[in-house]
C-alpha cells in the first residue's frame, strides 16, 4: 500500500502571528486591547468590526493567550477557544448549541474560555435567541468575541453590551513588505513590481494576499512572474487603459478595436475589463485636483501618467464616460456591446472637444482671456482672424498673392508679445498697408491698444511670391490696386 505524504504547509498557517508585534496594520487596536487588560477594563463582550482578512480572528486568539497567560507550547495543548462561524453553522442549530455548551465548563488550565462567533448576521432567529439566553446566564469565565464586517446588520440589543473595536484595511505598503519578507524566507523569486501588483489586488486584506500568494506557488514553487499573476487573477495591465484613453483623445476608434481584440485573445474577462476601465476613469478624475491625488495608491511613475493624461480630459468628458460605463456594468458584456459603447464615447469626446474649443474662441472673441489661453488656441485665433481679414478683400487682391498671404503668414507668441512671421521676400511697399491695418483691427477686437507686436521676416519654402513680385514690377496699375485697397480697409476698420 502506497502512502501519500502531505508536506506542504499553507503560508497562512506558517506565518500566522503568534505575538502581538507580528500583527500587521492594527497597532492602535493592539494598544487599546493591552491597556484594557492591564487596567482590568476589558468587557466580557467584544465586537471586532472590519473587512475580511485584517486580523480580527488572529487578535481574538492572541487575546485568549494573554488572558490565560499561556506560553506558545501551552496554547497548543490547552484549547480554551471555542469558535462558531455563521457561514458553516447557520443550518445546524444542534452544532451551534453543542459548541456553546462545551464553553460552559471551566477551563482545565487558564482563567477564561474564549467564545469567538463570526458572521453573526448569517444566523437564524433561533440561533440568535439561544445565544441571547446563554449570554443572560452570566458565565464569568467566558469572554465573548463577535467578529463581523458590517455593524448595521448586528442587532442593537447585542451591540449595546459590547466594547467595539474597529479594524482598518491593511495598507498596500504594509502588505507589500510582509509578502516580501515571506518571499525572502521561502526563497521565492518575484520582482517588486509583481509583489506590488499582488499587494494592491488584495484590497487591504493580508489574509487574501497570503492566500493568493500560496495559490500561485502551487503552480511554480520558486518563480512568480508578473505575467503569471495577471493571468491567474485576470488582471488587465494598466497600460491598456492609458492606451484606450489616448485613442479616444485622438479619435482613433480603429485602434480601440485592435486593442479590444488583443484583450479578447488573452482571454481576459470583459466584466473585469469594464470594472478596471471605470476605476481608471475615476483615477483620472482624482488626478485633476491636487487635493485628491493623494488618494491614488500607485507607484510614483504611474501617478505621473495619470496626472499627465488627466490634463487632456475635461470633467464633463470623465463624468459622461463614467455614466456610460456604469450603465454597461450591469448589462451583457459581449465584445460587440463594449465596442458600441466605445464608439459612443469617442463621438461624445469629439462633441465635447469642439464645444470646449468654441467656448475658448468665444471668450477670446469677446475680449476675454486671450493671454491666459493655451498657446495653440491663441495661434488658432490669430490665424483664423488673419484669413478672415484677408478674405474680405479677395476681389481686390491677386489670387496668387491672396493664397500666399493665407498660407505663408504665420504667428508666434512669447509671453504677452505677438510676432508676425512674414517671408523676407514679401515687398514691404504693398504689404505694409495690409499689415498695419490688421494690427489695428486686432487691437480693436481684443480691446487692447497696448498690444505688443513685432514683425519677423522668415525664409519662404514656396515661390509664388517671387512670381507675384515679378508681375508687380511689370504692371504699373498695381499702385491703383493698393490705393483702392487702402480705402477699402480704412472704411472697414
């Protein structure tokens, strides 16, 4: 007969804290408990509230050890701890009563029996009534510790008796360093980036983090890669979300299709993808305000990416994007459905961008905020008004020259000074008049008579101006054109 030996010890058992100082992230709780013991102010009814996997049950066991003054070896030999878990015992009133009745007997060693009751909200009214009657018997050798995740689901009649302790989620940083310690002790090869990913995924639960860590080791005893973690847990690389937003901002819907196809090939759950995208939108929202950036729990480099991308998006776009994908969260998540929603989002961004741009131009047109707008918006405004200004005189200006003026005249802005960039071959005799009147026109439009202006001549890459200059030299009637143009501009301005 072959014997099977099970020599693998779960990491959660191997690294279960046996001393107060080994508990992660609950320093204030531990100080409060130990002070209450020292000053003999510990209630016989304690309620430990907090998320799963943050140390409630562990603290209950260490409290039993301290109250009974057990050494580590004695703790194994004398069990003064009686546990009831609502998840497992809510269907059996017999088992429930049996465990409670066992706690009635005085301990063989030590002063107290510790009755730990978890997930109390899972019990039926019969279970609860039996428990209340037992509590009313006033067994002085029994300490009751109730553990739960939601205070509002616990009856007030029980809460009113209890001394309540609120356990906090464990920080990603604390989980990271604890897992790193385990990795070093177990000679596990894992990069810091992968450890951070796992720590963040555990959502503040050290118990969940260690459980996942152990599960990953079942596949490979010595090496854990980032790719393995992401595939095992269905985590989508954050770079996908940054890329999708960039494609939306650039209105490149076809690139989003390609990216969604790649995600599909990697067999990533689309529901997880949607949840991740919603979180990404929320992080962009937080990144737009310096006071909420601290909420983001990422590496410095990732936070910088969020800040940079958030500057390219408006609050209106992010709010509408969140609304669109929140509605998708509870629907059938086929790839086609997701693609349709992204088409809507790209279309909305296009409208939002145009609306934002028109608002900026209107503010400038109304003599508002010209010099506090972004430089590209200022240039666009100047270029647009220059073309409109020239177009008014299209009947009076040679077609070749008109096209040249539209395409070759450029603007540049440094601080609060506007530079008029004109080709150096442009004949100043007939251009000076147009240039002078345009500057006047712009000063009136911006209601700024002290607008700083400077002409800079540049080398033209095109040659129509040379052709026009040649024709000008041959055609004496051009002077009449300039005089007419002068009258036309003067009357317009």
